[in-house]
């Protein structure tokens, strides 16, 4: 089998083997694209849509993703039942799939990759196992497992939209599709991500060649052939990025002229702006991802105040849709809701928030 045959293999074929141990779910699925990208010239490669792997090479994206994942995944899920007399009871122990799994993948890792899906795709999928019907004819959930985005798709089967995982159609009772009010960073942030990649390439290029524009000017009447000019320029460019790049040699009749100057502040401001833009896409304030926001002299903020605002305004954008989906009647009995227990973060008397209707 040649390399192109491997590249053409569909993701469903490469993921037929069930994975039950902790693993990087994107290492296999992105391998063909990485190979193709490496075989293409840089300018053509930049025309390809950014995938998750390349987006994660952008520091602002990596920082934002890691902040959301590490913050949310540590909060345990709780089941709260509202009784007939209006009181509430923690019934988490009646739903063990909330705090355990039947595989070596921990609940923390399951939550972490779910939030990762929210960030990049705006949607995530859990595969669930149900038990026998109970007295209310409900089939309780026994186990829930996160499913990587490259394994599933929605296809029309006999004219009906159907969830297909690894090429196998699933019944509605076999999965939980979790949507968010966000189309995913790879969709809404394409222009920002491409700009961030260009800024990264620019500052790396300036670090290797601090003088922005160099002209090798022929000062005498000699005429060089095109291939001679190309060879001379290539050799000089190669010498510029060597460890002794500050030392060069120009032959007789050639003078070295420099044009323009790139200020260091421009790169710093540009890279900081990327953090602000990525944070805006992901509903994260710039201060939480080591960026700075333009504020006037009358604005006063503290680190603790920014942290409180992050928990109060930024995180609910990601946690509330998740909890709302798990609280539907096809997941838990009516009158029971699922919430993240953020007591340690907020240190407030009510661990799971004010009571709300399902």
C-alpha cells in the first residue's frame, strides 16, 4: 500500500478498532492531512482549511483551550431531584455514570475532550449504554463514553437523518448529542486563525532575518543571467539564517542595500491582539489568557475581580448548555436536573445553583 492509498482511507476504516485506553483521539485522524500538507509548498498549504492540530499550534488557542478544559473538567456532575414538598435531594449516587466509566478513560478525561469538541466544533457526542426498563418503563443509563468528532456523522438513512458512528447507524437511545450556541472556532474563527498563523510566521521570519528587506544591487554595468541572480540570492539568503548570519560577503560590483524597518512593538501588539480576538471568539476575557485589553484611566479592575467575572460570565456559556442537555427527560427522570458542582470555585452556600425547572 502506497502513501496515497493510506491518505485516501476514510476515517471510519482507521477507527474500526475500539479504543478503551486513554489516547490522543486526533493523532490518527489527522495523520493523513499532516502528510499531505507536508508534501505541499507553503503557499498552497496555507490555502487549506485549518484543522484542530494546526489551530493548537497557535499559542493563544492552546492557552484558551487549556484554560477552559482544565477549569470545567474538574467540576463534578451532580444530579439534583426536586421533591413533591419543594425540597431538593442530591441523587448523584443513583446515576453512577456521572462520576465513573466502564473503561480506563476517566470522567475527567471524558469531560475534557467534550469541552474540547465544544471549542473547535461546537458540538460533541457521547455513546451510552442503557439497562433494562425500570418500573417507569425507562431504560436508565449505565455508561457514557465520549466519541471523537472524526468517528461520527449525520447521514440520511431511508430518508431519515441518522447518527452514524464508524459507519454503523445508531438508535436515538444509544447516544447523546450535545449542542452549544457556538459553531466552533474552526468555523467562526477561520480568518482569525489564519491571521494568527501569518503573524507567527512573520515574527519567526524576522527573528531569523532581523533586517526586513535586503536588496543586492549591482552597481556596475555587468549583466547577470536569471539563473545566476537566483543562485546568488539563494546563497545569500542561506547565509543569512546560518549561525554566522550577521557576517556576509558581496562580490565586486554588488552593494548591499536595506529598505524599511519593522518595529518590535508591531509584533508584540499583533500577537497580543490575537489573544484578545481568540478570547472574544471563545467568550474568555483577555486577562485570563495573559492578554491585555484597552481600558481607560477610570477603569479599575483586580485579579480577583477578573477571576470572579470569568466564573460568572465566561464559563456559563460552556457549562449551561451541557448541563441543560443532560437534564432532559431522555437522560434523567423528570424532576431531576444535572448541574456542575462549582462549590469549591465559588465557595458559596448553594453548591449547584438556584433551583430551575427542567
